[in-house]
C-alpha cells in the first residue's frame, strides 16, 4: 500500500501542547484514499527539523509528505500555497536560534509552490462544514523553514513525490490560556486533516 508521511511539530513558545502533533498522533495507521498514514514528530528547531524530516522520508518512502504546524490567530485549517527562502524569527526556536533575515537554503530559489492541490483540499473541507482557506503566507518561523526545506528536498529528488504544509488553529485549551485566541477542537482538527489528506491523495496539484 502506498504511504503518506504526516508530520507534526512538538510544543514550543511555552505551550505544553501543539495541536499539529496531537492531531498527527491520532492519524497514525489510518487508511485514507487507499493510502496508509505514517505520522512522525518533528523538533521545533532550525535545521534539525529538516534533518529529521529527511530521515523519516527515507524510512517511510511516501508518495506524499504533508507537514502540519500551529498558527496563532487563525480560525481555519489553512493549506499553505508558497514557502519563501527566509528565516526571520520573532521568537527563538526550542534550541534558542533566532535568525534575522537569513536564508533557509543559501543560494536557493526565492520560493517554492506547494505541490499539493490546496484549492481542492479547501473545497473538500468546506463541503464537510469545516472552516478552511488557502493561506499565502507560512510566516518566517520554523514552519516556513520546514516547508521550504521540504520543497527544496523534493525538487532535488526530481519531483518523484509531492508535498506541502498545513497550518491549524490552537486547541480550545490553549485559547483559554491565551486570552481567547481562535481555536478548533481536536476531533474537528483530526477529521479535517483526514479530509484534506484524502483530497491531496485524490487530486493533482
């Protein structure tokens, strides 16, 4: 059976949980659109997350790679359209790195498009009543770093597999701690990600 690698970042920024990881863990072993989901945790650390991702890709040998991250202030599940070649962190990562306008990959292209069908994914989510929209900015923190690095890796492979990034809102328990930030329940997140992954597997970019 063909495999899809789904990654989720661990907690960062003082939070005890990360909705991306909590949702990814619940997707482990599910069969979606005739593909087996294999999920892995990634560290919120510049460069280390890319090294771990490359190891997981070699291990799993997926046809699709879908990375998930947390985005404060968002109200919807948001597939990202583009990754940019810049690290410009407003806070330090979990190893204390805080680059200022540095490239993710020195000499790399300015940006990469996702090779996931982001509009089809959003349409599938909305059809099931789950808030979703295409995002045109993955930020300049570790999420964008991972997204850009993933697409750079896939391009170097010659495009033999597709990949991209999805941002998700806080969990309600986080919102309660963080002055009422927008949130989405874990059950809805998991269902939404399953729908999004199925759409990614079933539609061309």
